[in-house]
């Protein structure tokens, strides 16, 4: 972790950001997502009815940066905590940010069952293919061959399984109303050091749609393909290139389900 | 409100008691011998006689149940989950978080025999797990122990009252026998109490927001929070001890027992009094905080012999011995595996103790 500039101060204040400097590393999409969430909440004028559920992992301090009510969940249990809030208070906009280890490994039961019941909540999965907060261990989403602290010779899919595609797993259920995957990092354009920020624009649109789906009574899930250069042990730029080259084909971005047709509006 | 049915199983009575106390949400996972609690509640959601009861969900696991409960409790609503031993173990993670986040929450454990899968008979072997804070990180919970079907119906109201007053999880520790026992149930109508829920996470209002988190990364912050919790638990220990005395005034031997064992002990006191033995009963109603002040009173009034009756290998006996602090003889009579001690065994243990030499340790010597 490294100290970073507060998004609120650098990019202009949003009332839904506290302005506290984040603990996210420079170049990490968690910071981007924080800003996008704030923007989408304000677009719905939802700050006073929003409740964030913080999960365990790099998203654990989201409530320090998002200026909304918040409840912390044990590792992996955020979907259950979200559903508990929403069932008691259907008037609230309930959302959470989970990492791949949190949502897809230790918390898979909670994710799948909340999705299968179609709980009207919004889950934002940051898939950076590794355990970030605990220091770079193999995640369920780690690509074959990636070196992590617990796969020093690269991930051997013969013994540890193939990278877990959470979005397609949820697509197998009838419960979810909205499933989308966004490539969030800045993307290489072909020219050596020129990148585009299309992912952030897609990401904010996806969050707005996810909130719309929730407030129309559906379960919404957006997976953000992301990077973790610190634990991947590459440069920031190389992490973006790796994500485009390896993760994007493995976790193809796109609209997987839009039962209410919110994207067509 | 309509009257309750008047002949109920303990588990059913507890469910009605929770409804009478204003229950809003229940989450549970099926496990014998507690399943009558969700089964009773499933049929009551949305019924006009219980207008506050809006949410019932059979969870996918014990973990999901306790975390659904955490979410609902975070909104300030009255929330309950119920289980038995193996499920109680699974819930410990969530109870630790709820204690740290200071959430009012009611957890019922209908204790079955264990360890592992054990069997479906009654035990009190989860006493330590319940009263010591069964999860990680050094918290405590309030633990209430009913000994009859009517008390199964009464205790949820007390549990919610304590849970909201102190913002802490409260456990009702009962057992397979009381859960399945059927008794007459004359429960008066009581209006649910109202409590302050201004701390709940139900949306920020201007600059005021509510963050319910157990994370305190700065060492000084965690230190402060832990001390705050410890001070709360100390206040609870000072002010919330509850117990019932039966014929302890002149007793040579005081039985100490809770739950189903208290019923056995109550019967034993009656039959032994009839035979001229001066025997009494102290029945803890709060297992945590343990009624150590009452033990202390009894010791100071001259009681020198305590016989602790419990369905485990000896757990509450430690709390009695701690409270007696060497000033009285403390023995245990235990039974396990789903069996109950016979009245003959209880009688023999009391008689053996009554004729043993009075312990020589005097209170003054210990105090010095």
C-alpha cells in the first residue's frame, strides 16, 4: 500500500467522497472504482439512501472514502449482509465492493445464493486475479502460469483448477437480472505508450445501470477486470498491457444479461 | 393481539415470545432439535397479529443466516437466528463481528449432545462456547437460560431489551429437552419495548453518517475500541446478573443448575426437603454474566457446600468455584450423551455431600 492523492481533491470534490486520501496503490483500479461509485450515486441522487457493505480485502476501507452509511461484512459474507439490509429496508440502495478472493473463493456460497434468489442488491467485483491485501497469493481467478507467492512455479491448473469465471457462473442462474463485465484498466491502443480510458466510462455506465436494476427489484452484478501491479510484480504500464493481453480474453468484457433492458433505454 | 396457543413445545414458545417482543426478521438453517423455531415463524410472516414480523428467510447455510441477521440488525431491526450445536459453531465468526460492531442480535442455541455431530439428545456442553465468547478476538455476549416452556416464551423480550440497551449480541442457551418439551403456556400480552436506533445504517443525513465496522487499523484505535467493549461487559457483569433461589435460606447444600437440570434439581429439592434434608437450589438465569454475586451472598450467609448439576463434563462448576473462591466446597454431578442424571444419583450426591465434614476454609481467611 502507498499513500495516494485524495481523489476528491485532485479531480474535484464530490459530496459522496469523504476526501480522505486512499490507501490504494497508484495505478490501482480500486481508486477508479471509488470515484465511479460516488459519481453514479450522485447521478441517482441516492446518497441519503445508499448503504455500502465493505468486504474484506483491498475494498475493506471503502467506507473511509465513500461518504455514505456503511456496514462491514466478514470475509466473503458481504452478499448476505447486503441482503439482510435490503430485506429489512427495501427503500435503501444497498451495494458492495468485493474482491475475487472474497466473492469467488471464501464467499462463493453467499454470492451464488444471493444471486439465485435475485436479491435486489448491487455487487461490484474487482477481479485483479490475485489476493492483493494479503500480499499476492493465488486467487480463484489467477490465470494459468501466473507466479504468485503460493504458486512460485506459476499456477498449475492441473492441481489448482482453471481460473474461475464468476460472471458466467452467475449466468447459469435464473436469479440475476443484470450481469456485466467491464475491462476497467486504461487500455493499450497499439501505439507504444498511449492508453485509453474507455473502461472508466463503461464502468460508470455499468454502475448506473446496476443501481437502476436494483431499484427496479433485480439482482445486479458487475465484474471489473482490474490490475495489481504491486503483487503481479511488474510496472504499472506492464500491468495494463498484461491485463489486456491475458485477462481480457480470459474474462471477456460485455453485457451478459440485461433482463430489464436498462442498457437499451 | 390474539391469544397464543396454550400448549406448546419450548421451541414454538420461543418463536411466539420473539414475535411478542416485536421480532422483525428471522434467518435460520434447518437443524434438529431447533427446527420448530423456523417452522413456527415461517407460518407467521405477514400475519396481521404480528405486524412487525416482515422478513423470514431460510438461509443457504448457518454462515449465511448469521450474516443476513447482521445486515438486518445493522438497520436497527429486531433480528433473530436459531440453531443447535454444530450450527452454533458456524455462527461464531458472525457473532464476533456483531459483538465488535455492537449490533443487537438474538441467537438461540438449542444445545444437543456433542462434540462433532453427536446426537439429538440434550446437553449443556456449549456452556463454555456461549459464555466465553465462542469466536475469535476476546468479546463476551449475554447468555440467558430458560428452564420451562413459559420462560422460553418470556426470555426473547428480555434478550432484545438487553441487546438494544447494550448494543450487543444476546444468546439464549437452551437444550434439546426444553426445546421439545410441551407445557401449558399462559403468557400475558405485552407491548414490545422501543429503543434508540439512531446508530443504525439506514442512510446518511447531511454530515451525519453511520459506519458500523469492526476494523480499527490504527493500534491505538483498536486499543480504545477493545477497552470500550470491556467496559461495557464489566457494566453488564455488575448490573445484569439474574438468578432464582429455591429454599436456599437454611440450606446445607445448594444445588446450582440451569435449564433442564434446574427442573431436575427443583424436583430433587422438593423430595429431599420432604425427607428432612436442608437442600436448596440456585438457578442462574443469566449464564453470562454469571450470578457470582448471589453465590457470594450465599457463602457470606453461611453456605459451605455447592453441588453443580449440568449436562457436560463440568463447565459451569468452574464459574461456581470462581465465585466461591475457596470459601466453600464445590462439587459437580454431570451426565452427557443426551442422558439425564437420575433422581437417585442426585439424591446420593447430595447426601454424600451433606454428611461430609464442613469445609474448614473461612471467608475471612480467603479475603485476607
